[in-house]
C-alpha cells in the first residue's frame, strides 16, 4: 500500500494548473479522506477563504517551510 504524501497540519499550495492566480493562497491540510479512484484526498483550509476545499494528492504540492 502506498503512503500519503501529506499529514494533517502540512502546508500546501494548489499546483499551477488548478489555480488562476500567480500568488495562490497557501492551505493547511485539516483532514485526510479516503482515496477515490486510487488517489488520496485531503481537506484543505486557507486563512484567505471562508470555506474548506477537497483536493487530490496530484493537485497539491508541499510548501517549503523556509518560505
């Protein structure tokens, strides 16, 4: 079984094909969801938005902690 790339609390950003802004907001992984069609899914929250998103592992990338 493959391991997840991200855990709750990880800081991530949407990959470029999934965002229209050059300075996309960062997100915190707030939950892990069951895989769908073989891909892990995550609940994401941004301080810039009043709602949560769900994204597949291929749609997000880690943000370097150093900035």
